């Protein structure tokens, strides 16, 4: 009967959309295993299979058909780097089973500055990933169905809203819901790649394509080291999203390390194998990158699929699931970002609501802010965020590098266990750190004029914001800190001021409550609140008869009635004047202002009453006079039902 | 120092837009005379000069050139009716100097049902007038500048916002601001009409037009009585807005009757003379109504002006001021509607905020609601509200008729003064009532299929709404009515429940306040509010040391500390459970829940804190347990400045 939740329409709608409010004790049953972990956290990595090799091949276009031969040489270091990252994060998850994100690891080993650098780089990366991922997915859909062209932004925002909603329901829900497209995507491309490779091997490396890819021009340029390095760097974008598991370890059920490891292993293996397959099939079937802006554009994966199995059912299943994976790749951010923000907020660098588990035991504030930032980017760039892609690998590689440097420090400071094992672990992380740092520098140099410089401005700004939030909390904490034990020298009852509009039952209830709190009760009646033409009721006689006389007969001090004109038709201005006089009259006493308030329970009641009580309370609270407290005396309007 | 007004940006913006908050004592200086009254209340009537004769002439189109001859016969009864209305409202203003609107007069003489009928007819009329007036003005502007065509709705809403804003500043402001276009309009058309009439008279009734109006077809039909009657009825739309003065008498300075009479006289005289001039000039210069939907359309007034003085400076001044008058004709509604609503609200048939003088001593609620309703109509009809015109005269003529019938009853019940004068007054109102009733019937019959039937549905609905509002207030009043004098049998101090999040200075302040209110203080500390993984602080030992021990040493009952887990991370659910237990433990005691609350004064503070205190207070108020009061203990976050 007391449960006001679900009492109104909005609450009921929230219940339908987000599901019922979960209890803390249900937390364990809401944790995920590897089956849900792979779709929840792997969408970004799997989507990378589409654009990583494509980005590398696009760099090779000036070389023409001769460029295809380099695909293996470009993919090999990427896969090696991926293997190093895998080992590195494997160790990180074991070393920091509660949270192995770059922020936390850097904080433990490198100090606050580096951890904030990693945090802001990663936060920016996550926001960009949402915008870029959705925009790429919707872009692919729109190029397949040109009728939707003019609704691209609306579609982007719709997909964003959907992903946001599902993640507000919980990571478990998103993992389960997205399992179908993700596993279908993996299976269908596995089938295509196996068929393609078998055909290639059985034909001695020169298979006949079912549908031939468009011919590739003879190149005009020779391969240079810088061009190949840029191609590697471009291909490295395939690795973004690998760190998501380390940030999301908290989502796994016990034993968290086991499920974290398993999920990471599946994601990285699938990603690595697919990249290797693409690298083998591209030169075998002579598939090149096409200009996205020209009509007749086909993506690299689409060309490979058509060449290997023709444009049948498998082709369409593969491409449709690829579209879903691209559009939903934002989900990885929705798993990682809120958990990252939570740890940052626990340290006081982000507002406290980010650290609070919401209705469904996920950190709703982080989810909502991520969605808002991404929506803003999508709206500003009108749903076409290609130009943000350069920015986006920088955040990921910054956090990779910081995270691995931190792990090097971690192993250096460790003293227990096998020293040889520690040395191996340390060298893996050291090699990884050098490799990702090199990739980061190449990306920044190569993409500097294309927008990478923006990151170099935004990251310091975010760090400054985080630091200023921390400073603010420190100041508030210092002010609120307990100075001394409870002081009991001033425990006289407060002087009670009761707002009396008329002598209704509600007003008498407030007066009676005031008399139970203190012997000193002053009733304040304001006139001309309605305007200059208000008729003034003769309240004083009634007051004597109904309040003062009964009080005297009960041998109690009769409450005083103060009448005052409200010149400007506000309640708080004359009331604050009266409070000031009372404060002077009763030094060292606190003052309790009693405000009778009608409680409206139906929408039409809300329209039919003035909100004087509520407004007065807000005004008085805003003044925050340390000697004044505000007492709300509720009175329910019976709805007659 | 205590003034929280103007403390933030929004308040300052309001100050700039609406002007400073006026004191009740300034009311007299805000009242208007006839100079401001004519623009404030006359805009609708003056705008009618444009569309009244045009509507009548449009009816005559089937008669062709022969129809022009009837213009005098059609205008004569309209002017006669106008004269009767003038006399009638002249008497009404004198008889009801405080408010002479149809609602009030009908209430005094005919009872509630008729007064509600008049009120709802008039309210609908006012809303329609705003939408139709603005849409007509913007329509004329758009047809002059076709580049604006696609922005018609935005222009309509912009004009509406402007008129709303100016009226929120006060009737005086609107009267002063609109004086220039109104008087310029009257003067320029007076000049045109005088020149036109002089030319016509001097040429023996057949003047040579400076710019000849487009030729008129020879008509195919003969004039029938029904057609002429419909033309009169159509022309009667020119009279809407005449009642505005009677509704707005409250806006005039003392002596109100004198300024009301003067304003009414000016408006009606100008309107009548202009109608007569148009009626004379139309056949003289052979001006006919043109089809508005065809290119090359010119309004009747534009044709007359061009024929009389040519398309020079005077022509353009006249047409531009006409455009302003049309677009601003909505202003009449903004003067009448809020004052009408105010009297209805005083009687309890409309929500109470309608009766409250706002910041600038006008009834802001009525103004805002009028604007919202009109905006809704404009948006629904996409800024083209021609089809609403038939509806709109019905409201006006219904209220004319009711008002005059009421005046007949008024004179019948009068006993003092000169009986012969009363008889004359009575017969004027009786004739007026018959005439307006006839016009009303003709309009309803003629326009029934064009939408007049909608009024017959909407008016009863509005009446039902007004009555249900009254019933609701009666029920609330009955519930709140004082049953007996102050009961003092239960004045034990309340049991105090203090929400304690930690042992900060703020929490200790709340505990100390609680102990000043009652010997029975129970502190409630909820854990796991952040989520299942929250670390639980060891509050109990601290509590003993900082609160319980000092209390015992001061020979006071030590407050109890109750710790409870919030399973669903809400504050109100566990708290209400505890309150339930306390209510059982202490029957007949009230319970005061103390909520410490951080007061945020800067926008960034708002973003950085949780709103737990505020949300908890809202939830507890919504429960409206009659034994529970909520005490807010404010604590200001120092902004460090």
C-alpha cells in the first residue's frame, strides 16, 4: 500500500521498457558467462574484421594489383600485435581480477596523471566508437537501400536508442539479445572462408571466383616503407575493442578470471583467424578496395564472399549479419564505458551518480551519458562520422600503450612467485608497449592533418575536467567533514513558524504539529497574494476562537498570529522578513518553517492546484539559512474513488 | 542578501523579457486610459473592417456587378446592430462597473447555466480569434512576399509569442506599444476614405479611379432574400471584439466607467464610420471581392485605396498598418480572455491560478493558456485557419445575445431610478437581443455544414469541463473544511527519524536538530544504496563515540541507530518499512523524518551531486501518510568564491 513506485503511468512505462527494479541480492544471477560475454563485448572487434583490412587495402590502392601481394606482410604484424595484446590483457585480467582496465592498472603502477591520461583517451575512444560504429552500420544499410538515404540520421539515432535501452536493461540482456546475429555472423563467414580457402588450395592458389571481383588497375607507384607502415597502422584499427573485456571483468560471474579469459580468448581468436583468412583470400581472389563514394561500391568482405560462394543465401545471410554487427558494434562501448566511469567516479574524478548501480544493476548514468554524447556527435555530423575514424584509433592505442607500460612496472614491483615467469611476462608487456606505441606514433603522424590533432586537444581538456571535479569534491568533503562530536549546548526547541492560508483542517493540523514541536509557535498569514484586488478575510477573530482560546484553556502558550501584506505576491519575501525578525528576537534558536502542502495524486489534481507550498519550500531551501529548517506537512487530496 | 530572486540566469532572463516584478501598490499606476485602451482592446474591431465587408461582398459575387448595389442595404443593418450593441454595452458598463462581461451579467440575472454558456462561447471565441487573426495577418504578409511562404507557421508562432510576451508585461505595455500602428492605420484610412468620398461626391457619384479595380463579371443570379441575409450575417463578423471593453473594464484607471465608455465609444465610432465609408465606396468605385486563392488577388480595402489615392506612399502606409492591425488583432483576446478567466476562476469553475495576478499584475495563467491553445490550433491547421472563421462569429454572437437578454432581466428587476429611462434601456436591450439572436441563427444555419456544428459540440464540452472543475473544488473544500477547533489532546512531540548517510557535519546538524524536537530520535543508515558491491562503512563505533556517548554525558536519551540494507537501492522503500514499524511501536505519535539536504547554488553543483534528499522527500510526500511530516535540513555547499 505504501509503494509509490509504479503508481503512475510514467513509472509503468519505465517498467515495461526497462524491466522491474532488481534487488542487490539478484546481482549474482545477472552476471554473464562467455556465451553472453562474446556478443556483449566482442561486437566492436568483430565489426573490425570489416573495416580493418579494408582500411589497409585502401592504403595500397596506389600500388594497384601489385599491392595485393603485400597484404600478408601487412596482416602479419597486426596479428602479432594482437597476440601480444592478448597475452598482455590475459595477464592483466589475472593480476587485477576486479578490474583490469587501463585506468586502474595505470593508477596502481604509474600514478594519477597517467591513469587519467588513459581514462580520458579511453572515454573519448568509447564515445567515438559508438558514433562511428552506428554511422558505419547505417551507412552500409542506406547504400543497400537508397530509399532510406534521407532518414540516415533518424536511423542512426533509432539504433542508438535501441542499444541504449537494451543496455539499460542490463549487460546480460544485451549479451543474450545480440548472441544470434553475432554467432550467425561468425558461422557464416567461417563457412565462406573455409570454402574459399579449400577452393584456393585445391586449385593451387589460383581459384576461379564464382562471381569475379571488379578488376584492379595496374598501379603507378612502387611500394615504399612509409606507405606500408601507414597501411599497417590503418589495419590496426581492427584491434580496437580488444581492451573491452579487461574493463568489463566486473560483469562476469564467478570465477570472473576464468570467464574473462575465456571471453577474451574467443574474441581474439575469432578476430585473428578472420584477419588471417582475409589476408590469404584477398590476393588469392584478387580483391581490391573500391572507392566508397562511387556507385557500384562493394566492400572487401562482400567481394570475397561473392568470389568464394557466389551471391546465394549464404552470401546474404553473411552480409546481413555483418550489417547488424557493424550497427551494433557500439554495444562494446556500452559495456566498457559505464564500468570505466564507475571506477573513475569511485575515485572522485567523475560525479558520484556514475558509481551508482541503477534500476537493473548496471551503471545507468554512464550508459545515458555515453548515449547523449554519441547522439550529439551524430547530430552535429548529420549521421556521417567517417571523418572521426582517425581520431578513434588514437584513444584505443593510447590506452593500450599506457596499460602495457603499467604492466611492465607491475612485474618490476612484484617480488613473490617465479622470477623467470615474471621476466617472461615483463618482456611480453615491454614488447607490446613498444609495438603499440610505435603504431600510435605512426597513426598520429599519418593522420595528423586528417584530424588526429583534435585528440591532442580534447584529451588534455578531459583530464582537466576530471581533475577539477576531484578538486570540487575534495572541497565539499573538507567542508562537511566532522569537526567535533555532537554538540548539545543548543538543544532548545526551535521557534516554529506556520504558514496559514486559511483556517482549514490542513492549517489546523500544521498548527497542532507546530505546538507539539515547540512552545513558541508563530502563525504567518499573508494577504494580497492573489493581487491588489484580493478581499482580505477577517482571520483574526476566527483565530482567537479556533486556536488561541483552546490553547489557553489547555494551559499552553497561545500561538501568535502575524498578518502581513505580500506586496509582490510572493510568499518567500515577506516570510524571510519575518524570519529575520524572529532570528533577532530569539538569538541562538533555530527556526522551523511549517508549510502545509496538498499532495496531488492524479494528473488532473496537478492542474487544479497552485504549487505555492512547493515553490515556497524551494525558495526557502535555496536560501539555506543555517538556522532555518523547512517542515512539509502533507495532506492528501482524496480522489473520491 | 536573502533575496533569491534574480540569483540565477533564468530569473535574470525573465526579468529582461517581462520586466521587474511589480508591487501591489503599483496597480493603480498600471491601469490604462482610453489612449491605451483603444489599441489594446480595439485591434480586433479595427481588423474587422478588413474582413467584414469583404466577407459580405464575397457572398454577393454570384450577383456580379449588380450585387454592388446591395452593399448599402447590407451594411445598414450591420451598423444599426452595432449601434444597438454599443448602447447595450454602454449600459452594461455603467450597471456593472467592476466587470460587465457576458459571464458576469448573465450570472447576476440569469443564473449559472446561462453564465457558463456565455463563458464557454466567449472563451472559444477568444481562442479562435487569436488563431484566425494571426493566421490572417501572416497570410496577407505571405501573399505579399511569397518567399516567406514556407515559413508561414513559424511566422504565426513568432507573432503569437510576441503578443504573448507583450501581454505578460502588462496591458499598459501592449496598449502603448500597439498605439502607433493602430492610430496610423485609423489616420491613413481616414485620409483615403475622405479623399475617395470627396472625389466621388464631386464627380456626381461616378469618380474616375486612380488605379481601376479589376472588372467584375456580369452576374448570372438574381438577388434572393436568403442570399442577402447570409451576406448580412457574413458582414456581422465585423462586430466581433466589441464586447472586449466590457470584459476589460478592470484594466481602466478610475473612474473606470468613464474610461470604459470613452474607449468603447471611440472603437465603435471608428468601426461604424469605416464600415459606412466602405459601403459607400464599394459601389462608387465598382470594387468587388476577388478569389483569394487565385493569383493577382487584391483585398477590397487595397482596391479601394488604390482607386481613391493610387499606389503611392499613403497606399503603402495604409496597407502595412492594416497588415499590422490584422496580425495583432489577437491582442484583443489577450486583454479579454485572462480577465474573463479570472472571474470564472474566482467562482471556482476554473483552476485557481487563473485568478492570481502574476509578476506584472496581469493574470498570467490566462495569457499563457490562451497562447498555448492558439498555438495548438495554429500547429494543427498548419497556420491556415480560414476554415475556423465560421466557428468564430458564433461564440461572439452567442455571448452578445446572452448578455443582452441578461440586461433585459436586469432592467426588469431594477426598482430605483427613473422608470421611463429603465423602459427605454430595456427596450434597447430587447431589440438588441432579438437582432443578435437572429444573426446568430442565420450564421449557424448558413455555416452549419462548413463547421458551425463543431461549436455546438465544443460549447457543451467546455461547460461540462467548467462544471466538473467546480465539483472537484467543492469536494476538496468540503474535505478541508474546519471540522472543530484546534485539538490539543495529542501534542506529544513526534518521533524523529533522521536519515544518516555518514557522520558528516551535515548529518550531525540533523541529529542535533532532531534532539531539539523530541526525546525520541532514531537515526536510519541505509547500506548498499550504491549497488551490491558497496563497501559497508563501520558506522556503529563512530556513532557510539560521536553521538551516543556525548548524548548520555549530557543526560539525554541517546539516539538509536538503525542500519538496514536497501535491496533495491532506493531510500524510500526501506525507510517506509521502518516508519511503519515505528508507527506500530508508538501509536498516536506523529513521525518527523529529517532529511539533510545539500543546497546547490551553481549549475555545476547541480550536475555533481545526487538528488537523493530531494527524491526521498518527493517520495515521502507522495505517500502522504497523515502521521508523517518531512523536515528538510538545508546545508549550503560553499561555492568557494
